[in-house]
């Protein structure tokens, strides 16, 4: 049954209900029949016209009537939870039939006005029970052979049924799993995602999460979990069922792609995209930013070739990365940026090298550096502009000094 059945009128509701093969009755809060289907009329022993005059007091066994009235009162008070319960009904001939009932809210014109109840009589339950018994062995075989990890947990969240694929994934025997919960095998920093998933709250909605599980040897495997709560006869959450698929390879490939998208392929430094994201995010504390440019980089490429130019860029990135507690970005062909949270501009400027030897070459890269600071709560953009201006002043000062020395 669906949790709610919005309709515009009762005639439409009955037309819809008559497409169902199981007996269904729509009751209002006062215990009157709003709509029913042909199967319900056959179960209760009335015609469809007579069903419209049936009341809860007539249809429910006196010993079950108080519980039925309590459920109706809860619905009127706003309880939308689907309910499953046993109830005895009284037919037109006075016969008492034991039924299993599933109840959900009934909406009309956007307002909850009653309850939709599906009835399965005792004879039908025996047929279903026989079918389950005949197929229990098949179900168990499918459970054991499934290439997907399948498990269930009880009301205390401890594992109950765990198939071989799940035991292999978790690297734990069933005896150990029966004494732990799902949250116990998930990496601690992700355990709350399992505990608060909709699949564990009784919403009836399957929840899908990606979390790492920790094996006894400390290794981790990323899994895609599909979790859903299952309800006991009283309609309350009795546990969870879950599927788990090992997605470690996919996660590693995705993380590698994400890393590549934010890092410079040549130097390994963060790239322009990462720097733009950093600039667009307000800083939590005062943050220094430096803009760095290689002096005469074009002449290095022209004289030694682009291969040596690449070696110079790599040497510069390595030297900048050697400064502790900073983030290094390659923002352009021969331009870098460095950020340092909590540092004043002068400290960052002093910490950065001005001359970087290129390993294996009789060559040293010269750097022009300009730095500024962004106050806490602001963007880096203004500080970047100031640092850029200071870097160009440093380049001009170097060129002036070189001309004078020449």
C-alpha cells in the first residue's frame, strides 16, 4: 500500500480501489466507510451499496474495537506512520475472520481525512505462509550465493544474518559480527552517517551512503550501502536490511581524478582552479598570500629549451613547498602563489626563497616576490591584487639594479 492516496472524490477512489485484488476499505475518523472495493465487499459479505453503510462498530470484533478506535484517534491527531496489526472482523453472516491489516493515511483534496486499510484474511495468510515455506530454501540459496554483500540487523543494531560475500568483504566471521553493530565496522569518522541514515529511522525509505569499512587488520574498503528499515508486526522498526558493494576502485579513481583536476601535472602544486576556489572563500583567520614570478623565464626557455624550463619550474615548486605550513599554487606559466593562514605578510615574504638552484644544471632561477595579508572574514582577492603589485615592483627594482650594475 502507498503511504498516502490523494483523490479528488470518493467515486474516483472506489474506481482506483477496484483495480486491486486485495480487500481495501477507506475509513473516516468516526468509523464510517468512505470507499471500498469489490474484494472488501466479498470479504465482509456485503454488496458494494451495503458497504457504504458499514460502521467500525459493526465490522470489528468487540474485543478489538478499542484498539481500532485508538488507532483512529492517533490518525486524527496527525500520526502518519504506516501500521501493521492483526484484527478480527465480523462478516454479514456473523462469521468471525482473523485478518492481517496494513493501514496508511487517506488524503482527500490535500487533507488527511481517514485511513486506508488493506485486509488479508486468515485463509490467505495460510496460503502465503505455505508459499514462503516452499520458497525458504530457495531464498536461503540465493542469499548464500549472492555476489552482493547482504545482511540484516536487529533492533539493537547488531548483525543477525550476514551472507558469505559480506563476511568476505568485512573479513570477519559470523560469530564476531553477531556481537557488533554496523557502526562498529564503519570508519569512526563516518559512523554517524550510518546511524542517522533514513534507512535506520523507520521512514521506510531506502538510504544510500558511501562509507569506508575497517577490517580487523586496519585496512579499509569503500562500500556503497543501501539500507532500509523493516517493521515488525506492531508497525515499529524491528531492524535493518542492507546491501553493500565494494566500490574501493571506483572511489580511488574518482579521488585521483579530483586530485588531478586541482593539481598542476608538471609540478604537483595546486593549480589555478584550486587557487580561484581559495580566493573565492572567506578566510577564517588572517591569511598571508604571496605572488611569485620567475625572472627572465623566457630567456631560460630560449637559451636552454623548454625541457630545462620545465626543470626550473619543478625546482621552484619544490623549493616553495619546502616552506612549512604553506599552500603552493602554480597559477600560470611561470607564476606561483603561496598562502599561509595566520601569518603576517612580512613573515611569508621572508620565508620564501629568491634564488633556486636547478638540480643537475649550472643554472639558478631568480624569483620576484610580493606579499600581502587578508584579514579574517574577508576574501583573498584584495590581498592578491596588492601582492601582485608588490611582486611587479620587485621585478622592476631588480631590472633597475641589473642595468646599473651593467
